[in-house]
């Protein structure tokens, strides 16, 4: 009579007569050959998913190739800026709101005002390099000068 006695290893049985061990754990010879411990079915799934991702990226790249990359031109919606700028207290950022006055010219206006004192009239703005009579006339209605620097 053969009696089966449970061994300390779970899933293993030992025969009492000849001590043959049967285990649920597969031996190294019985493992299937695989790549990165993936079965053939898993490897196929990884390949399919990779191909789909590459195709989707190629489609997205093609769409991005034809995106319009031309420069945007910002235009003012009206001729009136809606308020007047105090010439003797305005910052260079405020002065860039004027027509034909960019950041460099606006900083020159502020530097001139700090170096030579406040402007006594709008026409005094012409003493700044880069500001001529045409620029003054284009912006006259949006400028004001007060002697107190309010």
C-alpha cells in the first residue's frame, strides 16, 4: 500500500516507498523559450500595440507638417486708444501704446524725462531721438502734459 504524506513544500507529494517527489513548479527544462519572459502570445500583442502606436504617431506627424506657421499680425481694432497718456508720468510700457512708438523709443522717452526733466509741452517730445514731428502729430490727441506730473 502506498500512502501519500504531505511534504513541507506546498503542492508537492511524497510517496512513502521510494520518496519520489512530484512538484507543481516547472523545471528549467520544461519552461518555454521566451523573450523577456513573455510568452509567444504576449510577444505578438506587444508587436501589434507597437505597430499601432507607430502608425498613430506617423499620422499625427503628417497632420502637424501642414499646420500654418505663418507669422501673426496684430492690428489695432480702432484708431482711438480710449484714454490719454500723461507724458510726464507714463511708464515705458504705457508709452508703447502710442502709434509708431516701440519699446526702444518708449524707454528713450522715459530716460530723457529722467535725465532732462519733465516735458513742458507735447512738442517737447521731439527732443527724444527717434521721435519726429510726424510721430508727435499722430499721437497728439492721446497725450497730455501736466507740469505737476500727475
